């Protein structure tokens, strides 16, 4: 599987999570994201750095849960 395909698949999964209401803002930069294999906690610190407690993020530093939160944050930002 190529890197580009994985990136596109992750982005598509993140869009689906964000658009399906499976991301819940808890306040203070903390979100619950209901993924396909469990519910994960995603945090956004004061610098905008995002982290997730799922195994994928812990091993690769990226995941669809964190990307879904980033998409929602980007869409809420005033332009």
C-alpha cells in the first residue's frame, strides 16, 4: 500500500468521523471521538498541537481521530 493511498484513506475516514457527529467537544481543547474500534480522547493544546490516545497515534503520530478534530477546528475558525 502506498503512502499516498494511506493518507487519502485516513483523510476520508477523518471526514466521515467529522461529518457523522462522532466528534464531541468536551471543552478546554478535549474531544471524545467515537471511532470504529472504540472511543478515543483527542486533545488540542494551547499551541494547536493535537494528540490522541489511540494506538495508531501513539505509534505513528497520526490518526483519523486527530485529523477529524483538526478538520472541525479548521471549519469553525473565522475566515
